[in-house]
């Protein structure tokens, strides 16, 4: 094949999705094939195209799904097929990540490539633990070294005597398994036994932990607490500053594993709010939004929107589906005519406002029954034409009640929710292996489809519901709702979750 492919060696950052560069995201969105390793946050794969080929390269300690030579071959062969290939590497590809070896192999094969730097855990880990790399009162230089050298070497290339003489802040990556031997060598070569040391595990994620000690006792402490990789070790006086500068681990949901079951597109708002509070979020979408079964019928109703007195939107998905069709038919929003607009929930209302339209009716409660009550307050709707934009198989409350009030109701079925069968990020495996503290449900369909997956229910996993309709579905399935949002939106759900954990 003569098509010209290329490879982007992309730094996936330390774990926090907020620390991924814009260029990295752009590369993932355009990629034909993505090869990723254990340290790359798999939720980044949610940015990939549906037809992108995803290859897991392993590289966990003690595990190697593909050897380095095999990884090089995959990158080269995919590029020779004319594909845009992204190689996702945890942290920065050129910081102790064998990225230089991969780049050399790609260059030798005559293939175009680029390097997209990423934030290395050597910097981000200490920063999230409240440990500055430099401080005028303590040091003026930083040294980085690896505790995991090439096993084929006859002897270590680390000059411990030079490290002892150099002083300053020293940061070690990939050496937790050998911490005892490494600290022993440091002590042997004259480093102070009371030198402050910190280990930062799973840095920048909701599972971050920090263990502090001295050069003399940190290895014993790590064994006693079963402190495992991936972790960064920091040696130096700056470690003592953590007492006053620790910030991330003080967030209210640090250490809590929370499952988000919304569609990938919708999950980001809830996930980001939970991550901002320190939670480790597992995005496990149970539903997928697809076009309606009869797209033509929906389009015909959208085309005639100007003949209606009211248009009622029940969800943000409905708003998006409506205007996606509308602007394929018209090029001017004014073609919607004089219809007034009702919206259930602030997210739905905001989506309407995004199209520069006014929302005339928005109930305080985010359920169909509240819309009916509001219509009863404002005016008689007898003989008024109402276009109800909603999902397929939604509850019949709205059309039934509005029709009973004398309105002429047409249902515009804008989309359908189907079970999500894909698990690109490995969230189901992660849930099965590590469990979770809490699962969130934002609609009845997320409940039903999660249970339809047949996943084992992790011991002790509690349930948070966005509102009464969703809670009813949870209970109908024989489960217990541990907390329900008083205000039935994402912010209300997050507030309820925070209060739940603060009480327990």
C-alpha cells in the first residue's frame, strides 16, 4: 500500500485526565489505530473514533502482553498500512518510558513520526502530594533516575556516590519493588539516614496515597503497608514541606471509587465534578444514544415545528436531536415560528438556550408530573397543539395528561437508548477486580441496562440515584437506594454523594 501513514508517540500524562494535553486529545480523535500501555488512563480511549483499532500493549510489572520488539513491529506495520497511529505512553514518552527506542525503530523504518510530550509523574506526583521540586530555602537542583534499569546490563549505571554528593531533590521512578536495595546503596554511599523520603502511589488519581519516612525506614514502612507500584519516590528536604502544602489528598472524596453509568458524551460533567472532589471515577456506560427507529417520521415533525403552540423538551438529548435535524432543513432559527418552549431540568433548558431560544416554562422539579402541574397554572391548553420531543419508550405520563387537559399532542420520538455492549476502557474488568464504593444512576435505563450486563455486584457497593423515578426503578429491581439527590440534577447528585460520605 502506498498511502503514507505516520506514528504519534503521545504522552498520556500521569493519570488525571485534566492533565492530558490538547494535542494528545487531538491525536487520539484522529487516530486510525491506538496502541496503549498499562499506565495510560484508559478513559482517554473514549475520545477515539468508533472505528479506531485499539491495541493493548500491556507493560505492567510482571506482565507483558507484547514484547518491546512486537510493539515496535505493530507501530511500523500499522503505519505502513497507511494509518495514523497513536502510541499512548504513561507520563512523558521520553522520560524512562522506552519512547526513544520506539522512535528510533520508527525512524529506521523510514516512517514519519512526531513526539507529543506529556506531564511526567516525576513532576505531577510530588506536586499533587504537596511536595515542591525546588525551594530557595532548601535546594536549587533536581535529579531524576530510574529504579528499573535494563535487566540485560551487567551492572547498575546509577552512581550512588555521585547522588550522595549531589544532594538536592532526587526523584526515582519505577523502583518501589527494589526500594530496600536502593535505599541500602544510598546509605552505603554516605547519604543521611534521616533524609526525608516520600512515596506517592497512583499519583493524580482518586487512588493517590502518600507514604513518608526517612531513608533509613522508608523501605520497611513500604513493606509493612503493602505499598505497591506505580509510585514515585522523592528524596530530599522538600519532602518536609508536605505538612503545610498537602492539598489533593484533603479533598472529600479521595480514595472513593465511584462508578458513572451515563453515556460517554454525558458522563464528563458528572465525572469531572466527582474528580474535582478527589474521587476515582470508573466510567462504565450502560446505554448508548442512537437515532430513532423512524427517523423520517421524526424529521417530518421537526419540519412542521412552526405550526405548534408549544414544544416540550424532556432531555438535552432530545434538544440536540431536534436541532440536528432542524438545521439540516432550515438555516435560520426563526423558522421555528412562534412556538413557546417548555423544558424539563436545567441541563435541558441550558441546551435550548445554547441555540439562543427562550425557555418559557421550566418546572422546579425535573419530572413529567411537574410539567403537567405548571401547564395547569399558566393557562388552558385546550385545543393547543403541543409537540413533545422525547425518547422512544419513555413513560406515557406527559402525553396522557396533556391530552386529558384538551391539548392536541404529537410525539416526536427523537432518539432511543440502547444497551452499551462495548467496553473499550476495560471498566467492567476494573469493577470486577477492584470493586467500588458507590454506583450512580441518572435514569431508569442506566439501572436496567447495568443489571442486564450480568456483572457481579461488588461487595459493599452503595447506590446513588438522581431522582424518584430512577429510585423507583432501582427498588423494583430489588436493590436499595442509599442516597437520592434532593435537587434532581447532576449538581444535586454530587452534593448528595458528598454528604453521604461525610456522614459515613
